[in-house]
């Protein structure tokens, strides 16, 4: 199960807790991803123009 699938499978009230759990669980693999890169990916996924920010 991917992080995205895990987050989609929990009730909305548990989303933040599951998000933190997944980040801790995969911390070693996510070490090279910066906050800017992560946020940029989420903005693009939401069809927002990252270049205007």
C-alpha cells in the first residue's frame, strides 16, 4: 500500500494522524524530498500553477 492509498483509506478525522504515521514510517526513504518539492507536487496535483507563487 502506498502512502497515498493509506491516506485515502482512513476517515477524514484520522487523516492527520495517518499522515504523520506514514511520514515517520517512511522517513528514511523520504529523506531526499524537501518540503518545497513535496508542496509543489501537491499543488500540481490540485491543478494549481506553482509558477505564480
